[in-house]
C-alpha cells in the first residue's frame, strides 16, 4: 500500500514483468490498509517501509490484530524501527525476530537502512517464549 498511485502502478508493472501473480498493490493510506484485505493474516507477509518517523500506534495495533505470518520491516531510521519492533514484540502477537540487518547505502554518512524479519509463531511457541521471559526476570529474547 502506498499513497502514491505512481508507485503502485510501477509495482504492478514490475510484478507483471517478473511473473509475480500472488501480490496485491493498493493505493491508499496505510492507516486503513486492513479494511481492504480479504484474506487471512496467517497466509500473508507484510512488508513495511515507513517514513523516518516510523509507524504510528494505530497502524501497529491493526497489524497485530491482523496477525500476518511474516513481517519484513525496512527502515531508514533504525531508532524508530527499534521502537516499533519493541511495540510489535511486546504487543502479545507472538512474533520472534528471525533476522536484523543493516545496509550502508550512503557511505560516509550516519544513515543506515535497517531490515528486520519477524515470524509469527504458533501458540505452543508463544507459551514457551513467555515462560523463557518469566525465567529471565523479564528479559526479552
């Protein structure tokens, strides 16, 4: 989802060129993204690339309620990314961090792109993760 219709047109064209037929691109405001999705979160990967200010609470709450199987969070501001990841991980959605990586696309500046991949785990693993947190006096994995 992107507010810029041109971005959606380019994404759709690129998907067609590369024979990708299992992705959907929506023009609109991300605060209302989940109103137009008619398939289950358990079969969905969500790629987030917010502006420098990061995601707002309304979006993150909707994301946690939708419960996508995988979340890929790309960010040009690792500080707001860390804040948002903390919200997702502590929001009770049952996510684990599979990978976090930084990319230095702008040499000799302090700007780094961050990419985090989260996977929603099953109920048994959620319980196990909760028990580990309790055993470590609240330390997060």
